[in-house]
C-alpha cells in the first residue's frame, strides 16, 4: 500500500472520496481526430460506430475526501485497454481549482491536472460550470437533469488512463453513484480560444448534440494506485 507526502501531508492508497457530485455528457466525435488528439498516450480510441469515437466532458464537485474539497473538469476519451481487459477512460485534460489535489493528482497518478478557476452552479434543473484561465473562459457546459435511473446495487469497477511526462498509467477505481438522472441530449457546450478549446472545436463539440447527459448528486469513489503500461 503506497504512501505519498503531498505538501507535508501523508496520502495513503487507496484514496477515498466520501461525498461528491458529477454532471457529465458523452459525444460521438470523429475517430481520426480523437486519435490524433490522444496520440501522445500510445492508446487507441474505441470506435463503437464506423469512423466515430466517444468523448466525454464531466464536471465534478468534491465535498469530502482524502484530497480535500475542490472542483474539477475532465475531458476524456473511451480507449481500449492495452492489457486486453476491455475499455477504459483516458483523461486528456483535467483542470482543478485547489493546489493540494493538483500536486496529488500529478505525482500519484500522473493525471494532467492544472490550476484554473472552475465556477459552477447546481439547481434541481441541472448544472452549469465553466473553466477559466486568466479570467477568460476556455469551455462552459450546461447539463440538464433527466429521468431517475434505478439504483446501482454494487460499486462498478472502472479503469482510467493517464499520460504525463511520457508515462502512460492504468488506474483502477470504483464508483458508488446515488440518485442518478440521465437523458439523451441535454447538454450545451460553449468554447473559448484556448488550445484545448480548439481541440474540442475540431472534434465538433461546439455544435454536437450529446449522446447522453447524466447528473449524479451523490457519489462515492475509491482510487487505487496507478501502474505504468506499455501501449
């Protein structure tokens, strides 16, 4: 069991998130463009339909966990697990708004975290959030609430992948969602002029209709140690 010293505090694996909420959306995007965006990782995007890959945008509000409270915004792509264990989510961009989780995410898992402003508002109708750098909006997302889904009885196991400083890692984690609502469509994305915004524009997200949107007001997660992989 690994232990890491982050800003004078010890973080012991696995890392537990006891209370969080998430709003997310999935989009079908051109597979060739998606592959060019994540080519540095050595991973391969999944193509559920000919010529199409899946990109997901997600806002997370962490309330109580081993890394403290913070906001996070993720740009991810569904990829093939190079170990032949199915499908995982490659984290391409991961801005956060607190320095402790910034250092922990980069040094423990190799997540591409960077410090930004992430203002957000959640109401019964949905969630609105934005990512701002130097006061300028990079991306803004609005996710409308959908219909309630049946409760999940067991904690699903998920695999994330990261790539930092040329090292690609496989990161197992479990999620325990509660009060999930989902719907087709339901998400609006606005883009600024940052380099990541240009990537999302090349993927067509500024005009795409989301395959699905989901809001999860109650979420617990457990992150395990990352293991380098050879894609």
